[in-house]
C-alpha cells in the first residue's frame, strides 16, 4: 500500500495515448498490453444519472485503469481529488479486495488529466458510486490473469485455479503457481470470461476494515504536495487582487509597481455567475515571491468601475428582500409531485387549498434563517501554470492545481490557450480541503491568464483575505414552516424556502423549474406529515454562490429538524418518541438510525448534571442517514459549551470504518463552526470578514468528545463526506431550546464572534 | 544577504529583511512543508521551531532568524520516526493534511520543552477545518 506520483514501471504516456483513442468494449472494459496488463474502465460520473451510467458500457472513453507490470507492480490510477475524505484509499481498498491482493501490494497513482483520466469529485460520490464498477474491474483483471494461467496449463476448469496474495495457484498441483507479474503480459491477450465471480461480502478481507490510508505518511513529514507547494525552476509568484466590490470591474490598468515583474488583468470565469463572468474583475501582481507579490498588490491603487447598485450584494438588503419573497415571491411546488391528471399550474392551487384547509390555524408558524457561508479551506485557492511557447505561439500547457475537477481545468486551459487537449496536462495535487470550493474555476482561469501574460512558470495565490472576500458562498436561506398538530400527530405541513440557486446563477436552470439542490433535505422526508406542501422560491441576488459541503441540505435540515423539535415540545412528547411516531413505515433505515442514537446516548441523557441539556436531529443526505445527539451547557450568558456529540451513521456497506468515523468527526466540526459562528456578511457589495480573526472557528482545545457508531449494513454504499453536516445545526438549536427555553431560528448563534492570535 | 540555518543546512538569501520566514522557506528555499494559512498568527499552520521554541513563521522576519537554528517539518526526522509523527500515523490523524505540519511542529516543540499529553494539548490551539482534533488528542495523549 503506497501512494506514488509515478512509478517507473507504469507506462503512463502509452496508456494515456491508448485511452484517448480506444473506446470501451460492450462490457465496459478496454484491455491492452502496455508493459504488462492494462485494464481500463469508466467510473460513474458526478452529475450523470444511474441510467446514463448503466449505458456507458459501449463506445465510452475510460476514465480509470488498473495496471499490472511484469515485475508485479499493481497500480490503480486515481483520477479524482483527495481532499481529506480518503477516497484515494477507499477506491484502492475496493480494487484490492476483488483483485485478491493484499493492502501492501497495491499502489495508487494520481492520474494526469490530459484530459481523459479524470473526473469531478463532489456530491459525496467519490467512493460510494464507484463501488460496483471497481469491484467488477478488479474481478475482470483477476479473471484475465486466471485465463492466462489456464492457457499455460491447458486446463480449462476455472475451479482448478485460485487467486490470492497477488498469485494464481493451480489447485491440483501445489508446486504450480504464478506471480501476477508473470502472467500480466499474457493476460492482456486473453478473452474476458463471461462470469466475473464477485467476492461474497461474507468473504471480504479488506472491504469493511480500518486499513491505514495511503496518503497519511506523506502528510506527517511535509512531503505531501498540495497545490500551494508546487515549486518549479524559474517560477514567479502572483497574488490576486479582486475589485473589493463584488460586481465591480477594472476601469484602467494600473501601472506596474516598483519591484513587481508584471501586473495582469484577470477575467472572471463562468463559475462566478452569468452576470460577472467575462468581466475583468481582478488584477494579479507578479513578483519574485508570494509575500512580495501580495504586499505590492495590497498597496497598489487600482481604479475600479463599481456597479450602479450594490443592493443585491448587501446582507441586510438581501435579507429584507428574501423576507418579502417568502410571502410574495412566485413559489414553485417541490413536493408532492403532481399526479398525472394535473399540470403543475393546476396542481399548486389544489394542494395549497388542501393544506390550508387541513392547517387552519397553525400550531407553529416559524421562519428559520441561515446566512451566506464561506468555505475557508485551510489551503487558500492557488494554481500553478507553465505554458511553453515557440515564438509567440503556445505549444503546451501544464497545470498543477488543487482541484475537484481536473476535467474542467483541462477544458478551460484548452479554451483560453486555444491549444488542443492533447497539448494540455493537468496534475491534480492534494487538496488542502475542498469542501465544494475547489470545484470552481475562477482561480484556474486567472492563473492561466497570468502564465500567458508573463510566459514563465507562475503560481497564483489568493491570500487569505481574497479567499474569504471572493468566495462562492453557501447561499443564504429563509424557510417558513407552518404545521398543525392534532392528537400529537402532524396533520398539515406547509414548507416554503427562499434561496439563491447556484444553478440559476450560472444560467443553467430552466425557468419555472425547481432547483433540486435548493430543496435537498426538504423533500423525501421520513415523516408522515398529513396534508403537506413543499415550495421553493428562487431568490435573485448578486452574491456569487457555490457548493458548500452538503449544499441545500445544510439549509433545509435546520428548518425541518428544528420544526420537528418545536412540534414535539408543543405536543409535550419526547423528541425521539415524536419522531418515532411520525416515521413512515418504509423508512426503516431512518428508524434504525434514530433508535441506535437513542440507545447510544440514553445512559448520559438520563443522568444529565444540572445545567446541561441535549438535542437530537436526524437527516438523510446523499443516501446516508445520520443522527446526532448533542450535549451542551451555558457557563455564562452569551456563551455555550459543547460537551459531546454522539453520532450514528448508516451509509450502507462500509468500505473503511476509520474513514467513515473521520468524516463524521469532520462534518460535526464543520457543522459546529457554521452553527455557532459562520456568517459571511456583505455591506454595499463588499465582504466584511476577511480572515480567521473575524471568522471564528473552533480550536483544538475546544473540541467536544465525539462518538461515532456505524450501523452494519449490506445495502449499497452511500456518501460519507457531507451527510454528517446537516443534522448538527438543528441538534444544537434543539439542545439550546431545551436548556434555555429560547429557540434559535436564525443562525449563527454568535454572529459577531472573533478570534485572537495564538 | 541573510544567513540562515534550516534543518542543519546553511543558506544565504538575498531578500527584503522584513520578509516573513514562511515565504523564504517556501518560495526561495523550496521547503514547502511549512504552510500558509492566515498570515496573522491565528491558525498555526506556519509553525516552525527556532532555537527549540515554537514560532509562527508567517510573522517572523527572516532577518530575526539569522544565526538561529530553524527546524521545519522536513527536518523533524529523516524517516517519520519522531514520536509525534509515529503517533500521528498510528492514529491516522490527517484528513486533508494541510494543517498537520504546523500541528506536529507545535507538538514537537512542546515535547522539547518537556511537556506531556494534556500539557501539550493545552498549547495547541491551532485551527483544523477537517476536524482531526479528536485523533490529535488521542495521538498526543500517548506522548
């Protein structure tokens, strides 16, 4: 088990050339000889439906491969992003299982995107959606090796061959066995058997085990290369300076400051939204080191053309507008789905009337508000670009980036340089946190533009103030929930949420249709809600928005699970029991998750010291159920102490329980930071909180005890990167209401918190 | 020219004396294990040891490091054998890994000062966004 950048036995160029031209066969594989056996396949892609994935078995280009060299080196090319979630290891673990090799016998190679061997990492899908494909690929490689052994012996009975420890054993004669490497070249010429014999889960050796991650040794000795760590001979360093006012553009090119190598105007990429995209909204100062570049950029006076109005990039004005939209905006029905006999237009009034009729006077009518949020990845945005020129014409372009989408980076490089994709190489470095921010392309565009201007290898860095000040923020959301109780049961539920659509801002949402991400966590609830209606009102605002770990679920779960708690209190029923009473019978996983959390936390909840309280919330996101139970106290007014969080997760089949635990611990911290302090504030178009001193986060010394319990399951694996985030905010608000009698409906708890130095 | 000793190697650098040591390490010497996180001494990602003391290299003028012994994560051990590194691997601490060199250097300097376990933790007020805190605590409590 190792993580390597490139192994000498791996003919990457030869493989890449084949993958760029040869299509998969009808079974979804492409096998060929390249210093041993290369078996390529297509991993399911983010944003593509399961049906589309099922159809990728023919004529598709591969985006992943396994390679077995004649000396027995076994490599998996990883075309995704390792940003801490452990997917690089998780995928290798699945492959090693079916390939019948030990954990120490497999290497992971970060693939280059040029641009074939890469894909976008997001949606908590990196491992879970690729489970079956990787198992099948591992089995296919193994069976090709078996077929080669069968040819050598002339014995055609598959049962006489056994694969284990990267060897094929001939069962009838203990003296006969082969290392995989010995068979690799011959295996490339074999026909793939019809029967791929997947390992029975009962026989798993590696899947489900807490194996050590491949990337960890390099992350404790400083050798792991993040994007910011790329260091090339002769490179220069650039620091970005955006127009502080979002939507502003460069009025005139500033003079090059003394000590600078160059000043370059930069263009906003499409990901910053259709209004801003294409404008010159930043300049980069290039110098001999990053600090000098950043100092010169900071001191440089630039004249900007400011937008005529900044009302739509002003927190107070956006909030007031959103409040109006909550009542007056055009609402789109998200759930229930209209029956076949209705059109959406005729359906909405009918269901609204039904819900209003059942509602009468609501038992509770509450509005929940969550703010814009910055991502705050520990590694700021950065990108290194080296374009080789012949005269004035670019010949090749090489990019190193901490990116969640090397594919998009390659496409943008082709667009900006006008080079063919074959002349473009993208290296995905380790990501010092991604959290959804590094799927965007703004920083990539800028770095390419600077490299084209200075014609030297250049690393562009966003200093922390630029990173906080020009993020693509989690959208603000306002949600009004009305519910009616009768006999302790919900008989009517009216849910209306107002939020900015990430998709619409990029011009990709069909007018009049619901943004599916905006209503994540609001629909497909596990509860019986009587007559119910879920509506979304799109909010037109100018803050650049983006995908923040768990996306829409972070907005809606706060509203749903806070409301469930308010209703439980109104009904004078225990919050666990109230939820049990409302579970739909088909949601057995929700029930089992809540029951496990109930049991796990019952001992401490039943003997809480005075001055402490607990709160619970449960939600499903990306196919995974997570329930969190929080214990808090309030040592003094205006403070809060989090003592512990118990977490139960059902993510289907577990690949690596240690990674699941780590992702839950991380999601809980992410949720705590957002719930207690997270708040990106804009005044007249300008982001006001620009470093960690005004963006309070939890320090190591403050972290509560977290226990994670994983529910054993044979269901298909589901995501683990994001689903732990949404339940934290409502669990904390529910605990706070229990402790103090005060219901927090507007996040964060402490909007003006600051942090001192250490 | 400023003379530096980093990880027992001598260097001469021609740079503005006010340049923070962090950027000299990263952009001039190519020692990129020490990370930039905030530039204002809040996060701890840039932590190095100078004459055995924990320092935040993002605000430490390079000229002030002249004549002193600077140790970065690259110089902590040749083979991941420092007890802190061993504990970090055993407990599978890193997620994204970006803040970990700073965490480990803070831990190592506290150990250098003769501290143990919770004493060390009380000095590690660093920021990690991934949420490795629980495993850091497990690792450090063994030291």
